């Protein structure tokens, strides 16, 4: 697979759905949010990609209602659940983004779905941080002296040579 035309991080979906087939039909902010969630676990910068997604969702919430986009003309031929299921803990966030983009015919409805997606993403990021903190705490407990517990100083080091 070409890293330019068909990068693996956009083509991993088990149903064979390529990210661009959906993203090309979305508005800028919502499309970018889904793009970063789509690739987050497959490109190597999960936290950074999810924080970018959060930024785009927040920006879209700000602009909803300020522009006259015809939401009712957009349709998604694939069932939202089928698309969102492989995202695991982020599947609800993806589902809400798709609903905001393709399933909402009112500004209030779109805002509702975007805020729900943002809540899901924030919850995921908080859980991610809590897991990281717990792992670090466990390491500190196991090795209270840091690297000195893992790599003790040889006896000859630090002694006066006189």
C-alpha cells in the first residue's frame, strides 16, 4: 500500500472502508476531527492526534450556526454503527461525529452531537492519562531509587582512588 495514496493508518477499517471516502464528504472541522480519531491508534501519536481531534470539535461547536450549510443534503450510505464499531473505546465519539455531520438536520441537533463527541473524547483522554499515571506510580513504587535500583553503581565507582 502506498504511504502517499493509501496510507495504512487510513485503510485499517475491517469493513474495507477507506477514511477518505467519508472524510471527503464532511465539513472541514468535523472531517479533521474524524481523521485524527481514525488514525490515532495506527500512526503512533495517539494522544497528539486525539488532542487535535478535540480542537477541531471545539472549533466546529463555535461555528455551528454561523454558516449556512445544508445538512439535510448530506447522506451517509453506510450504517454509523458499522463504521464506528472498530474504534473500540472511541466508537461512541466517532458515532456522534458521524451523526453531527450526516444525521442532524438542525443546528441544535448538530451541537448536541458535537458536544457529546467532545465529552466522549475528553473522557477517553482522561482515562488515558489516568492509566499513564498509574503505570508511572507502579514503577516508582517498584523502583523508589529510579535507575539506581535497576542499574546499581559498580563498587569501584565513586570511591576515592587514593
